[in-house]
């Protein structure tokens, strides 16, 4: 079975590390002969530094589906030129602050105290001008106005709202984490997530676990507190192997 994990707020709570107890639970899945896959809003560039080395060459979904990686080979889906021009113009006309991610480099104009900036792998990527990123895969807009959101709704893009961060995440239309999994030839899976961009995982999973109290928990099989994550991973693994997956609760 494929066990799919979101990163931030699901198994990583400081933006930088995964607790040893959670890593041990992930190792249990791998040792039992199952596949551990990570599916994050982060681009692959920012996903790799958080992961234990043993998992970095596995199947990864980044940018909510805009990026996939398998065996270290990164593939991307980016905005087409005509759409990219419209997004660049929208940003400039409305003087928006943003994080734009290309196939590797990025363009950032937001507050450097923002958690999203602290998670950028700046050791391996450059902060460039937005119009110099010809393969723009994902665009995060900070504090967008209703006018901007309404204008974006007329364009062929996928929009994810992060109310806690007062930001929206824009990807090419049809892109989400499940689409990324399908690109990696993954169909059946068990999912762990915590935010609105994990709804598609919950809706398509054999079984799903929401960490925390976000309203997206209504789409999950069960919701738990973050302190229970290591135990829940082990319990879901045990239940799956014993064909008792529907009876898992902590």
C-alpha cells in the first residue's frame, strides 16, 4: 500500500524537522514493505531538506501537484506563456507581494519574517525577478484583495486559500496532489494531511487521517491531535495489514 503524507502541520511542526518518533513510524511502514510518499505544497527544492535521507529518492509530490520526483528526477508543470503574462501583469498592476516558484529558483517580495520564506531552501536556489522565471510552476500571493481573487477566478488556474496565513496558492488548472500521485502511477493510497490542499487526498484515499481541527477534517476518515501522530501511523499500518482499516481510532 502507498502511505501518503503531507509535510507542514502533519508531520513537520517547526518548518524544519520531523520528530524522531514520527521518522521511526515512517521507517516501520517501509520495513513492512509498503511505500512512503510525501505530498506537499512545498516545491521539491524546499521539501528535500526536511526529509530523512532514506526517503529523498522516493516518490515525492511538490507544489500541490506541480512537481513530481522519483529517484531524484524532478518533473514540473508550469503556466503557459500567455497565462504567465497575465499573472505577471496582475501582480504588477496591484502591487502584490508574492512567492513565485520556478522549476528550481524563486522570486520573493513578501515579509522575510513570514514562515513560508523561512522554509525556502536558499542554499540551492536564487531569488530572481518574477519576469525572469520562464517556467513558473506555482505562485503564492500574500494578502490578496477580493478584486484580485475575483480576477483570478476568470483564469484557468487552481486556487487554494490559506486563511491562517492570509495567502492564496495558484497553480495551473487541474493541478492538485492527487494529480501528482497519478503522474507517479499511484492510484490507491492512505493519506495523512491537515489543510485545505489535502481535501483531494482525503476524498480519494482508502483511509485518511486529518491532524488538527481544520474544517477539512470533515472529508477525512478520522481526525487526531498532533501529539498522536506517531501512534496513529503505527496503528493505521497495523490495521491495514490485519484488514481492519475501518476500525482505527485513537
